[in-house]
C-alpha cells in the first residue's frame, strides 16, 4: 500500500471496533416484498419502494419506451445537450403535483438538496435546520457557508425562538424533512409555514418520504395539511415511492430560473437518464389512479408498528411508511438486525452517523405489495429479534 494511505487499516479497525463499519449485501432481484439474498428468498422490510412501483408494469413500460426513443443515457448535462422534452414533461407534472409554478429535475435527490440550499443561502445568511434532517440537507447547509442553526426536532417553539434570536440581517431559510427518513414522523408543517410567513423566512421542505404516501392524491405532506401554494421551495425524490431514480425541486419561476444557472448539482452533472424520467412519469399516473396502494401502505405500517409494540419494542411515532424501532447502542442494533436476517428478513441495523449516537435502530419500511403472510413472517422475525435485544 502507498505510504500515504498507511492510515487506512487503523481507520477501518476503529470503525469495526465501534460496530460502525458498513458493508454491502448484494441482492439478486428487484425490490419487491421478497428478494433473493445469497440465493435465499428474504422478506424485504427496508426498501423505500413504498407503493411497489419499481416493478409496476406501467412504470416498467414507461422506462422501456423512454429507452427506445431517447437511448440509455442523456449524454450531457442539462445545460449542454442533455435536456430532453421528456425532462420538461416530467417537470411540468411535478410542478402541478406540488402546486408550484415550475420544477427542476436533478439526477438524485441528494443533488437536489446540495444543489439548491447553497443557492438559497450563502455567507452572511442563516439557515434554521431541524436537528434530524437528512444528511443531504446537512451537506447542502455546509456547502452554503451560511450560519446553520439546528433547532430541536419538530419543535415550532424552538424554531421561533431561534428565528427571533438571530441577529443576522441576511436571508433566513428554514429547512425540514416533511416525513423524517429515519424516524418516520411528520414535521409540524402548518406551524412551520406560519413561522416562516410571520418572520419573512423562506421555507424549504424535503418531501422524499411523503410523496406518493401522504395526501388524498398522494402529492405529499403539503397536500395532507392543505398547504398547497404556501411552501415556496419543495424538494423531493423520484427514487422512493415513485420507484424510479432522481430528485426535483418545485418552486416559483424565478428560483427555478436561478437554479438552472447556479445549482451545481444540476449544472455540473449529466442529466437524469431517460429510463428514470419515463418511469417517473408513468409512476405519477399510477399514484393518481391506484389510491388503494397508499391505503395499503398505511394499513401495513399500522399493523407492523402495533406488532412491534406488542412485542415490547420501543416504536417511534409513525406518520407514513417508516416504522422506527429504537434499540439504542450500535452493537445491539446489529444483533437485532442479525436476528432478523436469521429469520430471512432483510432490514439492516441503522447506526450513527445516519442517526444520533445511542439511537441505533431497526428502520422497518412497508410496501403496498406486502400481504398478510409477509406481516406474519415479520412478526415471527421480530419476536426472535426481541429475544436478542432483551438478552
Ligand atoms: C429525506 C431524504 N432526502 C433526500 C434523499 C436523497 O434522495 P435520493 O436517494 O434520491 O438521492 C433521501 C434519501 O435517502 C432522503 O431520505
């Protein structure tokens, strides 16, 4: 090994000793309710393919048709020759979904956040960020070089105190997940909207885990709370309930124009691949036309959450498809994850830095395509995992 990299073995050993080394497990099938791992069928309880759309025939057809017409890759960044009329069609659909004037599609949700936040705020400005926001928001805040004030999770009073206390005369941005990715609870959006409007702050929300799952038509948390038109910057992903890949920001025309010029995660990267765009467009139709999928996700999530509580697990508040089962230390969460795996349930332990130290957990997610048999399988496995945690 080159001398300059001689620090690597120790860095890896330290992570391993702290139960924080992450390793990949390879899956040989699509993210359906059952997947093939090491040649064995496993119950999948860890995918964000909440509505089962990653394998929906109409979504697959959307992807295939886009490949046939536009090819496998877009071939350049959006500002060079990568912008397809298909991208624009998707942006118009997303703008309508989120009650915004315009929208912009990014190759990933991660890029949407790290590309957009530094355009909204920079040095001399202040960002108020929920302490449990997703890593891509945290990274966007860091890249902005604005002052970042983390407020207590989902606490509007703590946010308003922080906004009142700021002395900065620069721009003020409030940013929050709507459904928190690792906990599964919902931000108090109506109160956040009021605070933003009262204090002249810009509110940006991340609808990654709400789109397709919440709201009468599946438009997300903004629709769920009846706040259409009152959230000026709405970010989301195409890669979770929509079953495709990519991210987006729905906003007003001026900000969309500025993002097209200034968002580095949009400008300096190849455009989203046609297959993902075609799949996402078809998925939006399915979200609209098959509301039973949403109902099923909520019914499955309630049942899984109740099962875990009856077994004595500490289950976090659940508002969407994510069921957070708190374990505590990383080693215990690993043991619980291993117990699930022994029962052929795939739901890896979630450890720092994805969650704060001492809050390692099983992050269980349900899909519309899980049936009663799958939930009984989950119950058996959770019961085995409970023994491990209690021991
Ligand atoms: C809340 C949240 N925002 C953004 C992202 C990033 O989205 P993508 O997976 O499309 O990059 C994720 C993905 O895990 C997420 O959970």
